[in-house]
């Protein structure tokens, strides 16, 4: 009798495109503005695909982020997506996303991307206010952003996500809400609305450290969050994750759902992260595995040329660690935490909650209990990270 070999799972693929025209002062993701490496990067990431192909039998999401992937020519994009198709079966109706920026985005590139199989775009607008765009050192203005929205619609894209930032110094709530209403006139399928955070090492973090500006207080941030959620839910959008709104369940970002649900994904390119849950290919039944690539294009390409994996570090995650991560991620989504499924997946002994904290959070209107499911309210979503830590609290 031959042994049974578990077939590889279906996974999600993230490709980090590490090139920008100029780095935004709030961005902490790895990027460079030297496009001389671009052709070799395309070859390198295709080579990395070949070395990782055995992890999955097929892909149902592909996400090209950055950086500014719309800097790619259509030839570059064709080479990347062609390599994906050679190494994996991409399932029918797979979600294939590319991040784009308003500057320089044209109809020819967009229609070409659609012909290559791209069926979802994430458009980084950030604001329609001149003062906010100037503070963020964006390279486009409101007119460019609105033209980009018109262009993606004209090119036939219906699954479009718009990125905007709130909690920016000097930002006015009424102006922010008017920006949202203006964006809603274009009926985007999805919005990703992020509170500006200052990450150590970024330009804005350094400027804030030197006292050049003050950040809005917690009460102001909470007001923006609450009024944003109210406006968009009234407009028919589902507030399904802390920063994410979808025009119906079918327009949720399927790739990001993989992260929040602890499903397997592979990250390629400098600084990209990957995750395999317990029992997956190249992971033991007892532990999950996460790894991330080096954050340097030179080193990334050099390791691939020498036949090595460009991995910077790997960590193993036991069921206890994974149980906390699952709690943390679940409370950031409107689906909340399925207690029965959580305990079945990670073991009863690893999935203990502080009942006193849970009762208090429900009493304060931050969480609610529906049978074996714990669900965050709108204000619970705003405090999701804190709630997860407190619920875990005395159980550790």
C-alpha cells in the first residue's frame, strides 16, 4: 500500500513591486526610485515563482502591490502574469488585482491590463484636498484622481477599490465627508480608508519627532471613523473590516480575506511575506510557518542569481500563537470570531478568553455575542486590536 501524499492547497499570490517615482513620506513599505533594476526584477520574480511553485496546486487570488505597479509597461505586466500562468493553474474567476496611482494612468495601459487578465484595480487617491495632498507629498491633484476614476470605468473595470487617508494633520471632517461623497458618485466597488499612522523611519515620523506638526487626538480619530462608517453604510456599503468597505459581499477583497482568515499565501519580491498554516505543504501538522524576503533589491536579485532563496527570516507558529493571531484578526472583521471553529482548529486548551473582559465589552456596546460567535460593533472595530489583547489577557 503506497503512502498518501497530501496535494498542495489552493493559495493566494502577492507580488511586491518595489519601485516608485518618489517615496511618499508616510510609507513604510520597501521601495526604491531606481528603475534601472526593473527588467532584472521581472526576471528575478519569475525565477522565484519557479522555486516556490510546488507550494500550491492553483491560485485563486493574485495581488500585485508596491511600490507603484502601474509604472510597469504592459510588456512587463505580460511577463509577470505569463510566468504566473506557467507555474500555477489560475482558477476560473480568480481575483487578479493591481495597485495603480492616478499620475500617468491612461486608457491604453488600462485596457491592455484588462486584456491580460487583470480584473480588479486598487487606486491610491488618498485625498481630493489640495492641502492634504501637499502635506502627503502626492504627485497628483484632485483633477488627476477624478480623471483616473473616469479612465478605469471607460476601460471596463467594475471591480475598483479606492484608497483614501484620514486622520491627517489639518484635515477637516466636513471636507473629508465631501470627498467621500464625491468618490461615491463614481460607485466604486470597494473603499480602503486608512487612518494615517506614523511609522518609525518614515519622513513624517521624523518631522513629527522634531515637532513640525501635531497629530489629531484619539477623540478626533474616533469621530472620523464613526462618521465615515455611518456615511458609507447609509450609502449601501458593508463595513466588513476596520479599514475596508465593500458594495456587497461579492466585492470584498478576496486576497486580503486570506490574510484575515489564516489561509495560505505566498509573497514574492523584496520584503514580501508568506504564510502556510499547520498541515500545509512544507509545514508540520503542529506548527504554521511564516517567512519574509530580504528588503533590498540588490540582495534579493543576488540571492536568486546564486540559486538561493531570498529569505531574510522564518518563524514557526504553534497553535497557541496562531490562536491569538486568529482572535486578533477576527475582531478586525464584521464576521467576528467563530468560537467553535476557532477551538476546533487550534485546540480547546489554546483558545481561552477572559470572560470578565468579554462581558464588559458586550456591556459597553463594543462586542456582541450571537450564539457561538463574537461580533464587533462599529466602535468595537475601532478598538479591535485593544479588545483582542484584553480578551487574551489573563489567559496567557
